[in-house]
C-alpha cells in the first residue's frame, strides 16, 4: 500500500511540474528568481537565465519579452539590452583586463 501511495504522490508531483512548465517561465535575474505567467500555455522557455543576455537573445525570445512586459517587469529587458549596448560602445576603449572584470 505504501508503494502505491508513493507512486501516486510521484504522479501528482510530476503532473504539477508539467502544469507549471506549461504555464510559467522561471527567470533568473542578477538579484532574484521570478515566476512569470505565460500568456499561452507552451512547453518552451521554461527556465531562462537572463543575467548575461544582450539584445540578440531578447530578439530570439519574443514570448518571454511579452510576458515580462505584461507582468510589469519590462525594466529587465531594458536593463540588459542597455548594458549590452554600452558594453559594445565602450569596448574599443577598454583593455582586455577591464572586459574580464565586468563579467
């Protein structure tokens, strides 16, 4: 009987994980972890570590951008894109050691 209860509990836990994966993004930022609701259920972009993302990565993940904006966290998109822009702008003037220190 205990084995049957353990199997049933495992099935419930797995189903909850799949449901969460379909309905939420787990986003890791510089300072925190976020659970962002998806606008449409899909098994894509379940976990996104955006700490080092630049404008190119944001362009490749439009659904995540829309969901972050709708969730009120557009500052994350702007912050990493702006950082990428200024890093590219200042790259010719920095030494290789400066670039390694920023990462």
